[in-house]
C-alpha cells in the first residue's frame, strides 16, 4: 500500500497541516529544478512542515473552518462522571450543525456530513486511537507495520486482493488507499469516486475487515518485513535525521524519539506475530474508533451504514492501556548543535514551558487569537526587513511550539548563511526584543485583523463548495478527523466569523502586547539550537556569548509607515470586443479585444464566490536570450518579489491587506509564456486585474531582491548534492535530453552570474509587447468579467497577435547512446539510492496519446509494484511517469523512479527491465487493464467540477487550442480504450532497445 506516515502530530496548533510532520515519497519526474523562491523552500517539505508548526496563527491566513480563535466570556465546562463522547459536549462552543455526531452502543463514535463538492463523491475515514506511543520496547514500529498488514489478508479478503478490489471500483492505488500512522493515531482513508451502492458496500466492507478481521498471517508478516525495511531506508534521509535530532533536543526526557512511528530496523526484522495480535486486539477496538463519512450521500443513509457495518463489532479480550506522556525536561540556556554537510544554517531561540492542557472553549480561542496577533506582526516585520535588504538574516519567523503534550513555548527560528550566523542571530534577536520593549502600532494590528477578517469571510462564502477530499487545500474529510483528534470543536465558518467579531470588539493593543510578552517570557535565557554544515568556532560557548552580546545592544522604537493608495487604476480607454465565439465543448466564451488581448471566460459555481484569473503574457522561457536555469530563476524572483515601479512588494501587501487580491508569477521551463496567477472574488475582481495589469505595464526589478536571492543561493548551493532528489534534478533533465544545457543546472556561478540588465532585456520586451491571453474561471457573470478586462488589459496599447515560432528552441532529442547505467553521486544518507529508467514515447502532437500513455503508466506502475515490492521486496513504492509537451515535436518519454539501497540498484534495474519486456511481448490481462483504467474514468466527473482543471484547459484556447483538444480527447480515449490497443502501445515503447538508465548513488 502507499502510505503517508505522520512522524509527529502537533496538537492544538494552528492548522491541520502544521500539526503533523509528514514524510512523503516524491515520485514526481525530475523535469524542472526545484530551487527555492524563498529560503525556507530549500528544506525538504516534511521538515518545512515541522518548522511551520512553530508559526502561530498560520490558519488565520487560510480562512479554514477550524480557525483557532473565538471570543466571548469564560464559561467553565461542567464536570461529568463519564468523559464526554465529543469535545463539544464539554465546551461552550457549538459544533457545525451540518455534521451529525453519534455513538454506537459498543463505543464507536462517528460523524457524517453531506457535502456535494465534488458531486456524487464521498470520503470515509477511520481513525484508531493508537499509534507508536503505545508500543512496547520490542514493538517499536509495530503500529505502522500493522497498518501495512491491513492490506495483507483478512477473514474475507485474500492476501494481496484488497488493493485489486479497490482498483476495480475506481479507487486508484496510492492516494485513495492511503493510511497514516502517528504517535497516537492510525487513520485509514478511502476517497470514493461515486456513491453508488456497490462502491459504498465495498468501502464499508473493507473498513470493517480492517477494523477487526485481519488475519495477521505469520508468512504474510515475514513477506512484508522487506517492504517495511525498504520504507525505513527510503525515509531515513538527512532531513529526517535532522528532524529527529531537533525533536530530541526540544522534547528531551519525553521519550518521543524512542517511539518514532517508522520503528527501527531491529524491531521490524524481529517483532513476532503474537505481538501483532496483542496490539491489534488491545487497541483496535470500537471504543477507540472514530468513523467520518463526508460527501454527496444522504446523512441518514451514512449513519445507517455505519450502524449496519460496525454495530455488531465486539472487542476481543481486555483493552490495553494508553501510554502516559512524559513531560519534556526544561533547561533554560541549554544549547544543541547539529551538523551535517547537507544542512542549511538555522538558529532557534526558544522560551519553553511545561505543557498545559487547554480545553477548546470560547475563551481559549480568543486567547489564541490574541497570542497569534503579536506573532503575526513580528513575522511581518521580519519579512519586511528581509525584503528591504536591511536584514543580515535570510529569513526569521516566530511561532508557538507544542508537541504531543510534552512541552510548549515560543520559538524564533533564523535562517542564515554559515559565515553570517552571529550577526544574523543578533539582528533577529534585537528585532524580537524591539517588539517586546516597544510593542506594536495600531496600524499593524489593524492590518492583521483585516487579513483575518477577510479570510474568515471568505471561509463563510465558500463553506458550501469546499471539497470533500483534496490533496493540498482545505477539505472536510481531513478537517473533521483532525478536529476530533486534536480535541477541538469542529465549528462552522459562520460561527468562526461571529466569534472573531465578538473577540475583537473590545480588543486593545495593550492586550496583544501583554499576551506577546507572556508568550516570550523566559527568552532572556533561551534554549539555543544550531544547525549547519559544521559547528561554529567556539561551539556552545560561542552561541551563548553571541546571545549575551546581542542582548547588551539597546534597541530603538520601530519606524512607522503610512499606507498608500494603489497607483495603478487607470489604463486608458477600455478595449472593444472585435470577435467572440462560444466553445460548446468547454462551455466557454472566447473573446478578442481591439488591442489583440484575448479573454477566455467560463462561469462556474464549483467554488462559491471565488474567481480564478490567469494571464499568459509573451513567450516566457522560449524567449530567453541566454537560456539557463540561473537566469530563469533570477527572472522569476525579481518578477515575483520586486513589486512595481511605484510600490515595493511590502507596500502592495499593506495596500491590499484584508482584500482578496494577490499575485504570483511563473516562468517555468517548457512554457511559452509568463504566467500571472490570482484568485479573488466579485468585490475585488477589479483590483485583482489592476494589480495584474500593473505587473505587465510597470514591473520593478530591484537590486535588493537580486542580492537577497544570491545570498540564499550561496547558502543553499553547498548543500545541493546532499539529497538524492536534488542530484537527480540537476543531472537527469539534461541526460534525458541528450545533454541540452537549457535543462538541469550547473555550478554556483551559473546562478550568480545573471544580472538585472539581462533580466530586463529578457522580460521587459515580452511584457511590453507580447501576446496576452487572459483566462477567467469562476463565480462571476460574463458581463462583469468582460468589462473589467476591457478596462485593464483591454486598455493597453496594441499587442502582438501571434507568437514567434522559435523553431530552433523546440528541438529536443531522446539520447540514443545507451552507455549506461549512468551514475551520479549524492552526499546524503549512505543507505539511499535512486534508480531511473527511461524509454522514448509518443510526443504530444496527438492529444489522445496523452491519455493512452496515462493508462499505460497506470498499468506499468501496478506491475512494478507487484514485482519490485511484493515479489522482490526491493523497494517501498516504485513510481512511474510520462512526459510530452506540445512545444517539442517528436519528443516524449515514459520512465520509472525507484528508491532502493546502493546494493540493490542493479537488481532493481533488471527487475524494471523485466517488467518492461514482459509488457512488450505479453497480452495485457483484462482485469489488470480495467483496474488501471477504472480510476481514470471515475476521475472524469470530479475533474470537470474543478476550477483549476478549466483554468488549465482554457489557458491557450485562442492560441494553440491544445487544451481544448485535450478536453475532447480525454473522455473519448478513456471510454473506448481496449487492452489490445494499450498492449500495442506497450509493445511499441517497451519493445525498443533505446533505454536510458541512471543510478543516484552515495558518494564514496
């Protein structure tokens, strides 16, 4: 199975995402260099999430339904003889009335909610109230291992058959069958593509099989040991080791790091079957189980199914006790140093306190809001200091810290280059002390309140169209489970807004300052944690001395700045429509203005009140005078972060604070345009288009931003080869394109050499004269959209009406010299290696091939999983992907990426090639074909209810029309494809001898 393992859940933190430290396998193909825009992006995602957990108030930006604040008077919860079934039963907060809660006689608790986005889809989550903290010394890793065994045989499902059954009903193997194991919970997840009786029957049946009918066969356990060991090796990278060291430092004495969910290699290899049975029967019990059913299903039907499926579940044997949490030791002034050649330099100053359990009440939510406001103002000051070029640090953020009820407090984490650590530490420490000494201004507080208010109002507006399940956005399935797990009341967006307004009615600046001071009490003798490639000269004494010296420097009051009016609201005479047609296939209006600006418009109601805007300008990456990743990266950062001629980016943020106005620009490789992206609402659509048009008309290219990027890159580059993934990103895009130096990247100098003059010479002509194609999708009427575009983009001087062919830049070649496997080397964990194998595949000239390749990819991945994981036990999660782009005729490929050990790379490569050879010569089994195809077919409906899908499809509707061609081809291919047709494609691709292989190996 494919898992997301939450190696730490941070209770009562700001957001669902920030409560967990997730370690995820990245199976994406390495076509683009993933260098950071901001310094924090230099860290692996799972470590960024951990650090994000120290940033209080993050959820206030998201406008989530579980915003951690409210207002009102203090109401003491009534004491009862029996513990309340749900948090709201003992709180003065009312739960969202769209959710129906209940409890069966056997103790199982549940929540059901009707939500019709996407229509005819649903999500089921089963949370078991146990995780790695309940393991004994000999059971370390068992909770996670047991999660794997859920897919390895039960009373009514044979070993290896559960995944096949899921796939036959359209639940693709991977995200839809995810499970997660944390310190104190295990969650099983099913996302249902439809709510037909057969699918619901199967989903509930499989959840019940998991709950109490697992066989835990001894031979199956033995077979799975290799898979778990492979997963442990895959996850045990340098960033994970750094995370564990940090966790151990701040939670010293709690024993948390002795019970990491991933376990140890020794316990994985030795834990006997009887321990599985004991743990399973002792903790997988109805009284420890919470079921959530969310989606386009009648709530009474959902309740009835829960009762019918789980009502007769009776626990076997005596329950095992939940482990008690040991508090962390608090030692003011203690110092920790972690060194690794792959580490970005960070320094953390922490004011730590004993953990205090604070029940979720109106008063506590208001208190959290007050604490969060001071942190938000502090972080805004830090951000502005970096943007202005005044900071010696690369970034700094303050936040709250709370881990598994062991410790809490406040932290200031500073990112810097190794040589600047002492001055950066002083700079950030003094900025914190400035806030503690002189407080904040009313305008700063008003700005943050406006942002939170706008986010809360947006949440109310979107409440009915938020998704049931999603990957990276707010969704009800995760939100309800997370609220239950964190012992929070799942309150509605309307309630959150009401409580917010109530809370701020009598809020004063002095109250915020007082809460801020209390939060940081003890920071005069902080715990200090230093991470870098090597220890600072003088070690712990140098760190202590640096803090002491900084504290001797007097600080002065902050300077205040007035908020300006936005300078760009008039662009000339509004444009006139000269042509319009309607696309029946897309249900979209395609409009041309008299200055050649194009508008593609589709009204949707998938996301109430939200409007998505995308403007494609000029020729982007293809127009680059000197194609290089360094120049592209410099251009991207300058365009994104330099603001406008009349306003810095910080000034723009202040001007539009509390409004749904924002802008992100992209200049990706393989893209023939600069893209301007924004999301807004009807009230702010005009301002959103003002900002986007101003970016085209008056972009700024500031030296301070160029210098900031260079400093960040100098700090990052020495660590770039400490990760197998980054080594792959550097070399493989170039390898698979026959050495084309436009792809991948070179040495540090290639990032340092681009100048602002080069960037301007590339970008300014494109913004000034290039073709503009605007796409608007969302909850707005045609007349309003046309009027606002006519007033803004339509009023610009005449634009180009076509793009340059750039034929010389559209040529790519798949390599023919199979001298491999090619070997590249990383300085990361010595047990980790990656294997890549590529085959040439059809280009993008036939849009139908894109979807035939998607079916083949799904088949290929399933076969790789069966052979490499189940049969050979050589890897945890093999991945497969495809690449083709309309820009490049006669070029495309399919590939696999496998994480393994250095000793296994040849074996894995041979296994991959064996699978490919078999697929080339053997007929595709009809059941295998249907299991690969059905999830793709089932996804058709939900994708058509996604604004992001339509934004992509319509983005080039009047230039190349490639997206519209894909729209028509997709369903036709998926509805008519046959096993024989895909078999012929497999023969064509995998029957070729033209294969390129690469190993990413540990250096020495």
